[in-house]
């Protein structure tokens, strides 16, 4: 019989997967391999440190039967700890910031953890900061263990013992470049220390979001004022004990836009469904790779799964709201569905047999200056307030006439997947366009809806 004693046996030994389509298109010669940490049982690289820190605490007698684990986490370390807690019977309390995706927070609750949420905007060291809050709760909770992933040696040592050797063995020692993000710094410090011991020529590249301090700190020794960014789980406002930047050769800054775009491309074009920090790392890997030839071998970390971000950057609606969506993904149906802040919108229209007076009243009530005329789901014409009023000035009796007597030609009818560029082109000649889905008119886009996109 082939089986595992429990789910913890599935942690680590993740495979390397070669990147093909993206590198081919970019004419990159150096082979790039993804270290698939998203295949851990908690779907992230942080499963490795969850078990490593708890094993340490049990061995040292810090964590005893019935104890409580308390940690400040962007979610994944919490998941790694909660898996072990579920198997070994501990209670967990995790302190998150309100930047953490709802998926990770619900996942933690599903694993049986209690959650405390702090504002992401709180400054380090202030009472509302998530790390300060976690420390306070740990101090107030008897029989508790506060691992502190930012400084605990069992964090980088997990990667020194496992991630590093796995990469070395699986590449037959041929790895030339290792690319990772820096959150606590555990992954990059531990893995790189092992790899550099094996071959000091291996280049270590850190990927850091713009707004985080690591690049400036490494390059100048100065800690800059941090600024907000959207990628989760990586970067810091202050240096951490576990981020040993002496093993890092170069740090590359990456924008949110590049990170999300690359994570989305990895999912769509390589089938590697990953989180935003993986996009940050992969962007840096591509920048490094463009100057290398086929004798190099790059390995980068796939930190976690895209499932944690389905309501965030893996959603076109969220990307559009953040003004980050690739223009070719902004389609007519997306514009119509998400206009007015995504509030469910009913298509307002009149029938050709209604009176002009009733149509004007409806337009007035809804605050609109143009309206489609629709019969049996087919657009048969349009009314534009200014033109109708001009006709009424000449003949007031038209108020009682049917709409069909005064209407103009229909607004152009476009398919749901018409691109933003084409929608704009049609709006140059018409004040509005209609959207058709399976032969039904489902929405309308006006010039002001498109202007809203650029606000
Ligand atoms: C999504 C994600 N990516 C990357 C990291 C960074 O890993 P490390 O803390 O080992 O630097 C984390 C850490 O929490 C994470 O949650």
C-alpha cells in the first residue's frame, strides 16, 4: 500500500516545470524552470516553514499539548501552520491585514483558525500594526507559541534543508540563476545559502515590488519611506532578521502591473495558476534571462496558487477597477457589466409603439438623454432628446404620436467581445452602442461610460 501517514507528508519535494510558450515568444534562449511550490498541500511555499517552526517549538518544549499558535501572516504562513495544527491538535490565532485576499482569510477559517484583521496602513511599531497586535495577543494567551516568521531561524533553515537541495538535485547542479521574492526573506536566504555553498557562482536575484524597501536598502544601506503596492506576501516596510541580503547578488524592482500581467500570463499560457508574487518573480526572471544564453539555467519560485486571488487580480473586473487590465481584455460586455461601480444595471429602453410623451417622461425620470427603441429583443431605432425636442418645437402634437414616427436609426449593435478600441471607434460616430449576446440586446455603452474608464 502506498500512502502517507497524514497530509504533512506531502510538504516539499515539489517538481520543476519548464516555461515554454512565453520564453519562445520573447526569444529567450536560457531555459527557465518554475519550482512548483503551489503544489504543497496548503498551496504555498510557506508550508515548509509552518511545520519547521512547529517542530522546533515542540522539540524545545515551547509548544505543549493543547497549546495555541499565534502569528502575524499575509495568509500563507498561517495556512502552513494551520495544517500542522489541524493534524496535531493545536489552536491557531492569526493576525492579518485588510490587504489579505478574502480567499486566504476564509481558507484559514476553514482550517479551524481564528482570525484578527488589522489595517494595512498601520505603521510598524504602532498598536494597530498586525505584528504588534499578534505579539500582544501572544503575550496575553497562556500556553501559546508565537513563531515570528520574520526572525525565527527555523524559517530560513527549512529552505536550507529542503528547497535548496531539491533545486540543486533536480537540476543536476546545473542551476546558474535563482530568482525569488523577499517577504520575511526565509525562502531566498535559506535556499541561496545552500546553493552558494554548492556553487558560489550561482547568481541570486531578489524580486521586490516598487514601494518595498529591499532594493534601496540593499543598494544604498538606507531604508526608504515605503509606499503602498497591491501584490501580497512580499516586500517590507523595514528590514527583517531573516532577509539576509548578503547572499543576494541583485534586487530588481517590479511594478504591480508587471507582476499581475506576468502571473496572468503564466496561468493562461503555461497553465501555471499562480499568485501575484510569482508574477513579480517571473518578471524579474525574464529581465535576467534576456541577456543569457542556453548555457544558463534559471529557477524561479512559484510561491502560491492563483486560487487565493480569484476575487483579486485573476478577476478582470478587479483589474479594471484598479486600472490595470490589459487593453485587449477590456471588452464591450466588461465595460457594460462594470459601469457605475458594477451596480446591477437594467437596460432602459422604449418600444416603438409607446408615445413620444411617455418616452420623454421615462428619459427625464432616469436622467438620460438618449434611449434605444427595442422590439422583441431587436433594436429598431433610437431617440435622442435634442432631436426629439427640435421636432416637437415644430409640431407639439407629436407628443401623442408613436415613438416609431420620430425615432432615428438604431445605435450600432456590437458583439460582447468587441474590444475597447473598436467600441471607441463606433462611439466617435454614435453617442451610444448596444451590446448583443446570443441575439438579445443586453447592455448599452455611452461616451461617458468610456470616459469613466480613464478617470
Ligand atoms: C504569496 C507569497 N509570496 C512570497 C512570500 C515570500 O516568502 P518569504 O517570506 O520566504 O520571503 C510570501 C510570504 O509570506 C507569500 O505569502
